């Protein structure tokens, strides 16, 4: 299915189409991806137990063991939403809820490392390459552990923005 300039592909063992409501439900091993209109824009790959595609307002609802991948980032949660709306009808952002686990491979010029994070809610803003973690977020990066009420991670950037922090650093290594 074409959504604006982005292309959506969904696969599942079973599907139910509701044409009047412009809604499709998939279940039993659902997987899919959103391929962006422009080659340089990052797409999104995902899997879940059940997915509900609502063409109006342009939203994908995932229930049960959601797994989502975006370039060097892989995240898991119990449920989530992918928003396709906006004026230009393109992949806008995603939200993952409940027991969220994140693994990101950060590639810098001089080194690369894996960053792990845990939270209750993850919001990923596609055009800003930014992730907002809330609900007791905790980030493990190299030898550091960062905790706070709200943590902002940027892709391929070792800087972690924290609001109301509780942090443990090892300095001098």
C-alpha cells in the first residue's frame, strides 16, 4: 500500500479487511516495514502478534510482543503505535509502551559501541533522529549508567540528555 510517498508492506497469517472503515487487521506472526520515499530517509521494520492498520487517521497499532528496527536501533515492547499522518502523509513517529528494551549500535568516527536502555515508554521522532524515554528510564552506555525522569537519545551521538537525573559516572578512564 502506498501512503503519500512512503510504501507500507504488511504480512500475517490471517487478515480481516473492513473497507468502509478503511481498516485492516493482521494476526498470527505479523511482520512489515515502511519504506521511505527518498533513499536517504530511514525506513522502519517491525513484527508483532497483532497489527491493526487504520488508514484514517494513518496509524498502525501493534499489540503483543512488538519488535521494531530502525537502522542501528532495535526496540521491544508489549504494544505500540506507528504514526503515518501529517500534512505530507509520511512516516512521522512511533511509540512503544510497556517494558521497553532498546539496543542501539552507536557508530562514531573514532569508535563504536552498543548502548542499552530500558523504560516504560519510548517515542521515536523520525525526522529528528531522536528518541524520548519516559517511565523510569535507564541507559547503559560504555561504563556509565544514566537514570532520570525523561531521557533523550540522539542516533549515532554519545550525548545523552537527561531531565532530573540520578547518574553514576566513572571518570578518568
